[in-house]
């Protein structure tokens, strides 16, 4: 599994991306060459140059990638000397020393011994700090079979050209720097915040903004910010030094699981980021195995955020739900995307109900392609861990972050720290609040920052809107959390929230008349009196909300259960005697007050009538009346008795 620290770093990056997308260029350590004024002006892209300051020199010392000697997906972690035959090939390697079987058993990778240390695997009642297995270091989980294959490749490496291949893999950034130096003579040199990774993913500029690129030069994000994710494993951080050294945002671990209290440094980290104006987000590592335990984690997160004094408006980056393949004695992690769907939805519901709507999922690519492989979860993912040349994840949102290394070096922090790049794939103007058209969609910005998963009010149009996870204006039916949860309709053309009566015709399932609350926009269900058509009672289906027409059986509470008749055009409820075609044709009576079809003995206008107890058909002639336990004659024309 990816070590929790790894997950948290992504969370930081995601938050940072939001902020950085609207902020100015960073002014720190590693430099790049701005080619906007030279040969790169046609593309807007600039390449990396070598560091030119003493400050940056300490940030250049990351180990180079060596695929044949390092753990797969973890270029700074050494391959084991041996892997015990007792460890199954489909087990997951979660650190340099440990693997976890599908049954949840933690094993020593080299000896095959079962690990029972509660500091590493927890107890049945309480999980361990997930970062304990790696001493606070991030680690992307890989299968044992992949590790064995890498060991075989390493053993077979003897040819001189292998070293050359490795050098090429590890020195992509150097090649890029050389190219930039040769093509951009006299160009403006501008510092960039954080170092690159060992596989060639690198900082640069794009459209005159800080940017982060995949190793082959493909743009990951522009308007990029350098973000770190932190926990108690980074110790007591000197945040002023970190800020001075180029840190532009932080994702702070607040806890893990539920009922485990604060991360030992969480309150201080939050306070220092607030004091120094460092944009921050929050993350918590999940141990949920179903929707119930996910709800516990959601409630716990809300409680901790409130205790820490973190309001929704304090968060520049999302609250991240860190989903990884966990180990916990006596418990087994989920493997089904449908189970994880329920987990994510339950957690989101708790946070949204408390007013925290800037939310996201963090994970690593392999887990997103397997246990988390649902559209619901992938669309909510704005922060991904990958230590290679690229993320290999198609983000659904414009703003997102990449945890690109676990071996960052930052002033004010002892040891290594995860580094992240957050920003926007498509440029976002730093122009305050309002709508921006891009990629054929409309996006809402608040103080220069894209909004997502929330209601927004546009004073220009005096209307409410909803923006989805990618920040785009929503249209059609949406279930949103405000007012205790409600279905609303956003106009298919304008995107504005509907109020009052509205005919909807955008797909087969939703075509018909609806009613939406004049204030909240909430879809009406059940009986309602409307002023239209001179005043009328109508029925909106209890499931779909569509206005009923014709005969309709209503069964949503004791008072209203029965048959009714609604006008085929207006939907107005009938009252009185009506001839209808069902059951071969029949006269029926709909109560003058309730509108419900009358059945059995009924008195009206000082006369008795009898209606079939099943069909409601008015009876004539000699009829047995159970209420009287006798036969009675009812007029053959009027039905009066």
C-alpha cells in the first residue's frame, strides 16, 4: 500500500493546485528558464535549467532512478536480498521489509515470518498508525510478483549498456536542462519552488506561469504550486523556513481511522499555516471496511475539524479521504468498487452535511485501477501518488495534484517529505469571481479560484447554480445536500435552478411537469395545491416527482392511499361523480373533499349510494349492503338509494 504519508502528500498537492492556479510565480530554489520570450513562445512552454543558487543545491540531491536495483514504483527503496517462498506472489509489498496477503496477514518479506507487532499491525480493537510500517516514509504498494521480476532483472544486469539505459531513465531532467541552456541564451531565469523527481518529472513554465511537466514534456498542470503533505512523522516543522524555501501549500494529516484523536502535530501544523498564511488542506487515512465505518470516519473528521477551529472557508485545498489498501489485525480491507462507492458516499455525506463541500479522494494509480475503479470515485479523485515519469491517471477535474516524490528536501523539516504539484490543466484567469467558458463548459470562480461540488449564487443573473466536481456548471436533475438534502432541476439551457411549476423535457425518464419550491428549489412530491388553472390539487409522484395524469393509485401515507383521477391536460384532481372507461366502463365517485375514490356505502346530498368495494363502480338495482346486512334497492339511473 502507499504509505499514509504518501497519501497525505497528494492531498497537500491538490489543495496547493487550487491556490497556485490563481497566485503568482514562486521564488525559490530550483530554477527554470522562461522561454516565453524566445524560441518557446509559440508553445508557451519553458524547460528546466540547472540550479544556480546555494539554496537550490540541497534540493538537487535526490537519488536517480535505477529500475533494476529499486523497488518497482519506488525508486528510492532498495530491492530485498531475497523473498521467502512462504510469501505468496499475489501478496502486496507495503514497505521494504513487509508484505500483506489477501487475507490481511502481514509477513516479513525475506523470512516469511508473520508480523504481530501491534505498533505495525494494530490490534483487533485499534489500528496502528499506517505510517509506522515505513517509519514515516511513503511507499507505493506493489505485488510480490513484480518485486521478484525486478530482482531477476537486477541479477541479470551485467551488460554495460544496462547502466547506460538506467542513466537515461534517471537523467531525463538533465537532458532537458541541457537543451534549454542551448536554446534559450539570454532568456529570463526564474526560480521554481521544489525539486524534480528522479524519473524526470519536472518544473518549468507554461503560458508565463509556473508549471509541472511529465518526463516527456507533457504538461501536467500550469499555474502550479509546490505543496507538501505532512504528519507527526515530520516532527516539529519550522514553517517559516519551509515557506521561505518554496513551500506554497500543505496538506496536513489530522488523524487516521476513527476515534484515534489528533495526529500529534496536527493542531500545531494547522495553527502555523494559518499564522503564516500558508494555504492548506486536510487529510485522514481511512480504515473503513463498509459504509457504516465510513460514516464513523466522517463524523470523526467533522468533530476534529471543529475542535481544531478549521472552518470550510479556511481550506484552500480540499479535505482529502486517503484510500489505500490497509492492514489491520482481525480486519480485511474491501476489494470491491461497489463497497468502496458506499464508503466514499457515506463519508462525503457526513462532511457535506456539516458544510465541508471542498472534498476529494486521494490514492495511488494501481488502487484506482482496481479496488477503487468506479466512475464515482475516480471523478472525485483530485490527488494521485506516482513516483515515475507520469501519473497514468486521467483526472476528471481541471484542478488536480500529483504526489511525484517521497524524497523531497525542504528547509525547516528533518528528513524527507512528500512533494506535490497542484494546478490547472486549463488556464484559469485570476480575475475574481464569475463564470469562465473553457472546453465547451462554464466554470465558476470565487476570488480567482475554481469552485467545485457546491451551490453558487450569481448576483449578475440573480440565480442559483450547481457546479460539479470538475467545476463545470451542472444541468438537469441533481441531488444536493443543502436544506437537509433535496432534488433540484438546473435548466438544460441556462443552468439556473428551477422554481415553481416547470415542464422538463431532456430525457425519457424525466419528461413531465414538476414543481420546485419557490425558495429552496426542492422538488415537490405528493399532493399539492397550485394557483394555476384557477386553483387545483395535483399529485407529484412520490418517487419521480412527475405530475400525475389520468387514474392513479396513490400509496405514500395512510391519509392519501387510494385511487384518484387527474385531468389529462392540467393534472387537476377530479371531485364528484365521473364516468371512466376502466373495468368495462363505470360511474365512480371521487370524494368532494379528499378526491379519493369512494368505495362501499356512502351518503351524499341526503341520499345513500353504494360503490363496489374493489372497483369503486356505482351500484344500481337490488344490492347487498354489508354495513346493513341486507339487500337495498338503488335507482337504476342515478344510483340513489
